[in-house]
């Protein structure tokens, strides 16, 4: 009980400091350090945890976020993003923009990790918001809901793949059931929910703002789409190669090119060449684009890193083990038990991946003792891993900072969206459980 009170107090202090306009970068660090000490960590252990939290967060995000920001800046400055927005509006119409972004997010989200997909698509969201005049969240929510759903429900993402192996589930059945659950989840948490958030209309940041005058001669639609979507195709090819091709040079090459960092680097170089150099942009001009993108992204990157420290303190202090021990005393249907145990881990720890890995050891034995469907257990844990995202989740801060939201607005949009996905997924799992067994 003391552990839960300490964590609740730390979260309350974090919310208070942010509401008082203290920089999240500072407030997260100032909250995480005393929280770690109160949870029983020694000063030396805490220092190691801070270093680990910074390193693990930057290792997974830094290059992807920076390269994605640079790619987005080149697309904006060259007029390619404007061309993509114009083409989508012309082909699909204003009434269908939300559905187009939902499908785009879903297709991007299947092969791409959430963070990389988010960074790749965010310039498009900003461009469409400026082009259509719609509130930014009306376009962001359908896109991000799709990315989040695919990340936690569907192979080949690491969480579902780990669970399939841990529970002895069938990959094909898991993918089929997961797709059935994902469709209503993204529709309800995407366009349907976005329409109920019209009152949340923050001013847009100028991070991806293009030149003040409209481009007189923007790039062609084909080259604009090709360069903007090339990271997605490269990563998709790597997933296909991993699952289909035998070991060899071709397989290793495609998997290397499909690494998110490499794919984004290649796309960025191609953008500088095709959209910059070949269209007459001087090297000095292109360097200015790169510097502007990096300086614009630096504060967001630091806030996300501090969020990683907060999360690592929770992980290293043994919170996951405490919750796991408590959950073993519960008595309920295995699918609901799996969802609740994972949801608690997610709320306390913040990382959906850590919640999945911890919950797997808790709920895995139930499959043998109760005869529950291993595929549905995979999805129950996946649904729980998106529940109640808040200040200890780096994605919470990414969403808040990119879309210039207050803490209250972020809870009413991002947290509500994530919780809706989780609850719709749980309802689907329980319904399928009556049929599959």
C-alpha cells in the first residue's frame, strides 16, 4: 500500500508542477529522484537508473525523432507536404479526410513502431490542418488511434510477437483476431471520438510551418508521396523478408534497409537530393532546413528523455513485481484477469512494452490451468497495455508537446483515446471468448 501511495503522490506532484508551468523536462526529473529514494533505492542505484533511463530512451528514439523531423522539414520547405495535402483533399474530399488518415495510420502502423510512425505522419497532419482549416485534433486522433492500436494488438510489433511465443499462440489466428478487434477500436477511438473533441482546439505550433508564401511550383505528386512514404515501404519489405525469405544476403540487406533509423536516413538523403538539390535549393539553404528542424525538436526530445527517467525509476524500484505479486491473489476469468493485471502495470510503470513483459509471467500459467485461448490471452494483455496512458508515458508527452496541449487537454484527448482503445478491445476479447473458448 505504501508503494502505491508514493507513486500516486509522485504523479500528483508532477501534474501540479506542470499545471504551474514548470517545464516538464525539469518537473519529471525533480519528481523522479525523490520518488526513487522513497521507494527504497539507494543514491548509487538511483544514479545508475537515471543514466539507464536516459540511455535507453535516447537509444530508441533520438535518431528516429531527429531524422523524422528533418524529413518533415524538407517535405514542408520544398512544397512536397503541401502537394500531398492538396492531392489528398482533391481525391478524397474534405468529408473523408479523417477516414483517409485512419487508413493511412493503420497501414503505416502495421510495419512501423509507434514512435517512428508518429514522427513520419505528423508533418502530414499539420499540413492537412492548415490546408483544410480543421482543428488539429480532428485529424490527429484518427491517425494516432490507428498507430496505437496496431502497435499493441498486431504482430509483427514486439509486444504481440513476444506474447505469441510466450503463450504458445498461433501467429495467424492472433493476427486474424487482432484485426477483428482493431477495426471497431480505431473507428470508435478515431473519427467517432475526434468529433466529440471539437472543443479542444489548441493553437498549432510553427514547428512544421512552411514558407509564408504558397509554393509556385511544388514537386510532383508521385515524387512527394514516394519520398514521404519510402520509410514505410522499406520497413514493410524488411518485415516481409524476415517472414518469407531464407537466410542470405538478400534477406539481411532488406532487413538492414528496413531498420527505422536507416529507412529514415535514406528517405532524408533522398529528400535533400530530389526535393532540394535537383530543384535548385542551395546547400546553405538545405543546411538551414536541417538546423531549423533539429533546434525545433530539441526541447521535445529532452522532455521525452526525462519521461524515460521517470519510467525507469518505476521499473528499477520493483513496482512491477509488487503489482504482479498482488494480482496473483485475484480470482476471476483469465481474460479479464490478464487485462486488469496489465492495465495496472501500464498505469504504474508507463511503458506498454514493460507492462506486457511483466504481465506475461503473471498470466501465462493460467492458459494451462484454465484452458483459455492463448490467442485471446495475447490480445487481452495487449488491450491492457494501452489503458490509462498519463504522465509516466513518453508518448503522452510527445502528443502533448507536438500538438501544444495543456495537461487537462492531453488527459481529455490522448488519455481518453488510449483508454477507449483498451476498453473496446477488452469488450471484443470477452465477446470472442464466448465463441473461441
